[in-house]
């Protein structure tokens, strides 16, 4: 019992020192410094992925698009070479026959388009009038999808007085086109105000000759010429050989 007090006093003193030790350790001062440093690391790492995304999006997509566009002309050149192959190994008679076949198909295409011009090189009053040559290239008769354009010379009477037809008509009636063994026969009616006109076209797919019979209120005219799908003076205009 004599040593109980000193031992108990010693234990109490040690317990008091151990209880005070967490307040003395400087852990609370280290933790705030770590918390302050973590936001700094996050702020420095954010800009890096933004720069990488912008460069990838700006550099990769335009390069792929440019390469695709540059390949188109190569394909067109190859198509032209294939078109010339059919006549390469043909004899001269076979080539001439092939050209005639291509020409007939071209005339068929023009007539079926219902969008063409007739250029006359001679005219004659019917029946039994004199045949006159036409050298001016601005005379034509046009059937252009939804209207007719007329600019043709005409004759009247024994004096052979030359007049001009020059008008457009938006009224087309009774259009008919028939494919014959020798070519095409096209006929239709149209109006110029109250005046009625009738046109008949006979188109040869062999020679290309086209005969226009035009019945007007005062005279019946017959024109010989040829068809084409472009106007005179057009940069793309080229008469077939």
C-alpha cells in the first residue's frame, strides 16, 4: 500500500502526457499544404487535352477531303479511252458503218428531246414555185420544249415577193412524232395570235436531210435543211461532218 500511490501517480502523469501528444504533433499544418497544392496540379493539367483535340480536328479532316476530290479527273480520262476502243481494230468500211450508226442514234436523240432547231438552206413556194437558196445563217425554225420560235423567209405570188415570218408561239397542239424506217415524221399545230399554222418535219437518219412543210394562212412553203440542238453563234456549236 505504500507503493500504490507513487505507481498510480506515475501512471496518471504518463496518461496525461500521452493525451496531450496529438495536440503537439504538427499534422494539421502539413494537411493544409497538401490541399493547397492539389488544385494547382489540376489547373496546370487542364489546357493540355484542349490543345490536342483542336489540332486533331483541324489537321485530319481537310486532308481526307482533298484526296477524294483529286481522284475524279483520273476516272473521266479512263472513260474517254474506253469510248475510242470500238473503232480501234475496225477496218475502214466498218468504221464508216459505225459512224453512220452513231449519227442515226444522234438524230434519234435530238428528235426525242423535242428541243431542237431547224436551219434551212433552200425554200420553195408550194406548189411548183422556184427553189431559192438560203445563205443567211440567222433563219431558223425552233421547237423548244414548250414553245415554237419562227424566223423564216416566205414567197408570195408570181412576183416572188419575199416576206418574213418572225414570231414566237406558246401554243402547241396535236404534237405527233413517228419513227419510220428512213427516219422521223413530226407534225403539230401552233398559233400566232388568231392565225393558225401547221408544220410537218421529215427527218432522215441516214443523210440528215430535213424537210419542213409550213402551212400559213396565206401561203404554203417547203424548206430543206438540217436539224441541230444548238443555236448559231453558240460557242458549243459544231456542225456534223
